[in-house]
């Protein structure tokens, strides 16, 4: 066997291989050994010429003939003999062994089937684990809900959503879709939540839950959604489920009411992000009006979002202003100015080119009209 170094083939035996492999397969139906001997002659020539593709095909062809004839002992002999041939190509042996393993598996399966007693029970098929999967995710959802890990709850519901039994049951499908949307909305904003939110919003199955589809769309567009409006339009529908409740039962484990308060918090945080996107500076009075909050609660929400590095903001209490513009150094300002000037000069150059083109066309057209009249 060679050391695996590839040399340039001295001759290409592709055409010979294309011709002799089908002939050998046809001959193998009546004379297996004769078919193998026929290929061995050509294999020697291809091997000595360092023709790797042809040698590999011939070795695989010999192994295939043995497998199709179920000559397992002959297969074993040929694999050993071909591997020990002088100058045999390592890559060709690898392909031959890989193809030959299938024959080994078939042989072992046949031997196991023969050894099995007729009195033995039949081999059982793997059990359907759908029920176990649903039970597992049900427990995970309970645990994540208890710890208020809303994003984890959403991910678990998405796993349930992809279960075949749920997809085939329209009622279960709608219920799971609703909860997927509820919990992704309740999750605190970050890159992962934003990405998941947009993927869920693009799901075509949302047409089954039109109310939730409208709600999730509000969180994906940069527009204000006033909490009183959200509570009025979506509150009765949301509170009809076991996920939300607008009234507290004054217990320590009042999760439905807590989720309703968290929904209000997410709506307000969304509004703050939208305002920070469109305003560089805004008066505190106007900001509290847009958020439907008092001044103290507005400062709290802004402080929380600044702490989590979701937005940049500075509150000027004496001037009653909130500044959302992040300060820039001289280099950033100069780079922006340079980029703007480059764009402006590019537009001027384009306009100059178009004006010159129009002037040339105007000079050409009258001369053509004059010649046509002269004719």
C-alpha cells in the first residue's frame, strides 16, 4: 500500500472502467468469480498508472458484486487481498472499506434474524415519545413561569408548537400560538428577544389568532402605542385567558396580575425607545403626556432603560428636559460632515452631467428638424 501521496496519473482508464463495470455486473449473475477476475485485470493497470478515480471505482465495483451476490466470505477475502496489493492507493482503500461496511451490516442483520427463535417476540418498534415530550415541556413551562423567565417560556411553547399532534389539533394550535406571542411580548427587550419577536410576527400561522397578531405587530413598528388604548382594545380579550388578569387577588402568588403589570411595563418601555429614536431632546411635561405617566414614574422608566443600556438619556431637572442625543467627539462630527459633503458633491456632479446631456440633445434635435423640412 502506498503512503497516500497522490501522483499525476500516467493514463486515464475512465472509458475502460465505464465499459467493463456494467459488463462485469452482468457476468456476475452467472459467474461471480469470473466477473471479479475481469475487474482485477483492469484494477492492476489503473493502480500501476496511479489513476485514483478509476482504481476507486473498480474496488467499489468488486465489493458491490460480492455484496449483491451475498458472498460474504468472498467479500472479506477480496477486501483483505486488495488492501495488500503492492502500491495500492490509500484513498481507494478507504472508499472500498466504507462501501464494504454496508455488506457487514447486512450480514450481521441476516445472522441475527436466523438466530432468532420463532418463539421469540417480534422486535418492537421505537415508541412514540410525543406524550413524554409534551409532559417535559409542560414542566419546563411551569418552572420558567414561576421564575418569571418569559423568554424561556416562549421558547418552550415554540417547541410544543412544532409537535405534530399539536399542529393537527386546531384548538391546541391556537392556544399555543397565543401563548408564544404573549410571552415573547412579556420578555425584556434585548437583541435575542427582538430577533425572536420579528420571527414570530412573520409566522403565517398567526392568521389563526388575529387579535394576538395585531398586538405583536404593534411591538415591531416604531410607533407609539398608548397604554390606555392597549388596555381598552386588547384588555378584555387578554384577561379572558389564564395568562393575564387586570384584577389582583391580593396573594403572593398572583402571577396573572403580575403578567398584566409586566405587559404595561413592556408597552411603556417600547414607547420610551420610540421617543428616544425620534427625539434628541424633549420637555419632561410633553414626555409624561406621551407616556401617560406622572413625572416620578417617567424618570424611573428612563433610569431603568439607561441602566440596561437600551437607550442613552440624561435628565436635566432644573430645565425639565430629557436629552436623548448621545454626545459625539470632534472626530465623529468631522467624519459625518465629510461624508455629507461627499454625497452632496456626488449629487452636484450627477446634476451637471444630466444638464450637459439635455443641452446636447437640444442642439441635435433642431438640426434634425431643419434637415427634414428641407427635404
